[in-house]
């Protein structure tokens, strides 16, 4: 009787283990994308962006993009794609749900990476500083260009600093959750910095004062991380090859 009890217990344990393993694998497959963690505590971004805005922005808005992206991809040919592969695939982006939520996940993930409290920020690299001076004249001129792109974006969207396939820096703006990786009729490149100008990014603290919010964001930009992204973008020849400018169709 004791042996029978042990055998049954062992079998139950084995079945339970298989059940848990199956469900763990299922969760990984069904939920390929997850919400990233902020590099710093919510309150560390204050006074430039308040703690409540950071928390809501991450755990409500960004989490919704992640959840909805996983739902939109489930059962499609793209459900095992990397995020970059999704963004680069024109067929996948024909679905508004995939386009909006893949963009939302990518854009916000980059945004969190490049923000840091003053005490945690690193210096800009010599290479990026040189390229900024070549492309824009100086950092102040770049700031004016980015702010102009952000302020002139009607409604919701993003302002970007990108590295183009020609390995030149450029400032562009996109609507909604689009970004320069997507095969759209816009200038393309690898984003190395992006500024969110959706109202949910700043309304609690700045209401409709987008210019004040932009000034605050500049206080949080971590140029060490942006420099690292610039270097990686220069070295990523495979990705650059995939985002070469779209050929315009000839009329007639």
C-alpha cells in the first residue's frame, strides 16, 4: 500500500510538472513581447517628468501596446517575428492593430532607454558630437530642429533623430506610433533618439504646454546611451540594408 501511495504521488508530481511546463511554454509562445522595466524609479525623473506620469505611461499606455500587439500577432504568419522584423514587413503593417501596437512598443522602449536623471547621465561621444556638428552646426541647432519637428507634429506622434542609410543624421517626425524603420512614404533610418509628443506623455504636469514638456525632456536625455545607439546603428549594416530608401514608382 505504501509503495502504491508513493507511486501515485510520483505520478501526480510528474503530471503536475508537465502541466506547468506546458503552460510555461504556452505563455512564452502566446506572449512573445513583454513590458520593459524602467532603468530608474518613477520619482527619479522628477521634477522634469513627474512620478505619476511615468508610472501611468509605462504600466497603462505601454502595457496596452504590448498586450494588444501580442493579441494582434497571435495566429498570423508574424507571431514568431522579432519586433524589428514586424516593423520592416509591409504586409504585417497592413494591419492597423499590428502597425499601431508594434510601433507603440518599439517607440516607448527606446524612449525609456534614453532618459535618465541628471546624476545618472553620461557624456556624448566624440564621434556623435562631431557628426551633430557636421549635420546641424552644433547641439543647440539640433535641439531647435528636434523641437520644431515635435511642435509642428499635429496631434499625436514622435520626433526622431535618426541615422539614414547614407550614414547621415537627420531629424524627422512621424504620426501616431509610426517610426522611421517602417516602410512608409517618409525618410527612413535607424532611430537613435525619439521624443514622444502624445499628450499622455505630459498632460498631468504640463497640460497643453508641449514646449515646456520638450524643454523638460532635454534635461533628461542621456547622451551616453544615445551615443551608444549611434555607434550600433553605424555598425548594423544588415539592418541598414533592409531600410534603404523606397523606390518611387514612375508615373505613366
